[in-house]
């Protein structure tokens, strides 16, 4: 099976049906854990603190990103552990949010003010080589475009879903 599966799920030994069942279970767990990760992102974006007993803990964007990254790492460790999946999910976690910028720029959607905490193009200096391209694609105010800093971890989790589902569907051939 492609995509570098583990736990002997890629071997041709044994019953192909049990392999398909194991991959189906793994795909179900991947989709379920991603749903939980996305729910966590909603909770983190709509709450800046949480209370445990008499203590109140405030969370800034960095803490929220760390919590989401921990959830992603746990999902990968528990359900996949392959380098190719880690690389694919990491690349998607970086590129996915950046691919949203044209849609944000065109006004197709935006993030709630509490969530819009990351301006990935703010560091582009005037006169930079890419400035003309960015201005033509994203408009004059491209430096002001904001995303949620925890969007990347959501892309990471969804990529692991796609990989798990791909392995499962491929095993059914």
C-alpha cells in the first residue's frame, strides 16, 4: 500500500480482509480524532482563559498553538508514525493557511476578531522582489491580511485523515 503505512498494515501477509478492517478502523479513528481537534480549535478560539478550581489560566496565541500542535503530534504518534505522513501533514500545515490568503483578501471569508492573530505577510519589506506579485494577487493591503495561528494544525490533522482514508480505500481494491 502506498503512503508508507505502519504496524504491518502494508504487508501482503495474512488475510487481506483483516488488513482492510484494520485500515478502516484506523481511518475511523483518524477522522474522529480530527473532529475532536477541530472542536478543540473552536474552543481555543472562542475562549482566552479556562478555570480549574479557583485558578484561572489565560492563554495567548502561542499557548493555543502549542496545545493544537500537541494534539496533532499525539494523533500522528498514535495513528500513523510514518515519516511521509509527517512530512506531508507538516507541508500542508504551512501551505494550507497561506493558500487561504487570496480568499481572505477577496472578502470570501474572514476570521472572527479573536481568532485573527497571525499576519504571515507583515514582514514583507516595501520594495521586496515579491511585492509586485503579492500586490497583484492580494491587493495593496496584503500585509494586513490575518489568519488564525491555529489554522495550520487543523490542516495537519485533516491531512492525516486523508492519508488514513486513502490507505483504507486503496486496500479495498
